[in-house]
């Protein structure tokens, strides 16, 4: 059986105002946390290019996927990293979650910022099977905006994924019981939430570097198509010497192909 480890992690943008939790103070803690899980694919959200390349240099054996990306200095990007010893990169791209999804940095639907998803087709090095990975970051303000953004994602992903098994990572900025998840469930992507199928207790995933948010919810997800299995999924909820890896808890999952 072919299995691989996947992480979804909002890494928090490089903000000096975060003080003890600034990027320079926690980047080694974040990298160590991710490396300890031995990931094969990592989907991050909310990073500037220099920050994302800094993280790449600290992730053991992982390479950033940006071959078809138009980097813009004042934009933050959801980004995929992969293990070349496990997978071969076949293709990749960015989709801006707007009415013009292939014009970089465009925004629609009242989004506070331009938002996008990034995708990659990865081929296993041993058996030759291909998998489609997509990593997204949706608007943080309005449910109606997120609903339209996920519609763009679903529509455009459906054009490029073929019939490949899908793993979707991301910060969706709402709980799995709201409109974004409903749009996904009503689509032809056939995605399931291992957190629910494995009967994990619902918990907040964004905590503002406090370790908890009693009014929060699980807004960071790893979803898989129904032709894949997930044997384990968890949030990393610990700090190291009082420093959290990010203001979101990273999500870890072990996935296998049937």
C-alpha cells in the first residue's frame, strides 16, 4: 500500500509586531514541528515569498512548488512543498479565486485581499500513480465571499484534475458546518473530511498564539477524495518554551491509496 504524510499549516505572515512570536523567533520551531512528522507534502497558507523560501531551507528534503507561479512582492501565497524522494512533480499552477482566475492578484466578490489556491499533480516514484493536490486560503471576513471563492476553486480544479485522487489542504476561515463545506459536498469532487470520519472531537484550529479560543472553530482542513484512505489525523497543539509554531495549529494526516 502506498501511503504518504500530509500537513496543512497556516504559518502566519512575517509580522514583527508579533513580538515573541515573530517569524524569526518561531521559524525553527515551526520547521522542527513539521519535520518531526516526516511530511511528504506540506500545504502552507499566509506566507510572503522570502518567508516561504526561508521555510523551504529548513524543511528536510522538501522542495517548493513554484514553477508556474508569478511571484508578486506584496502578496501572500498558499504554497505546496513536496518530497522528491516520494513523488515526481508533473504539473502545477495557481488559480486566483476571482472572476478572472488566471490574472494574478485579482479579487472579486468583496474579498478583502486577492486570494488564490495552488495545485500540483504529483506522481509516486515507485508505482507510478498520480495524485492531485490543491491548497487554498479563503477570505477571512465574509461568508458570502468565501462561498463564491470556493465555487471558483471547484470549477477550475474540475478542469485540470482529470480523474485523479485529490488531497485538499487549506485555511478556509470558517467551520466545516457552513457554506464552503456545503459547496464542496455538493460538487463532483467527492471529498470527505477524515476528521469527521475518524470521529475526532471538534476543536478550534486558530488560536492567536494563545493556545486556545473558546469561541473559535476548526477552520483548517485536510480533505481527501473518497478513493483514498486516512488512518490518522490530528492537530499539533503544543508550544515549545512558550512559543507556538503559528497562530494556527498545524493539521497532520497519514493518507494511503486504495
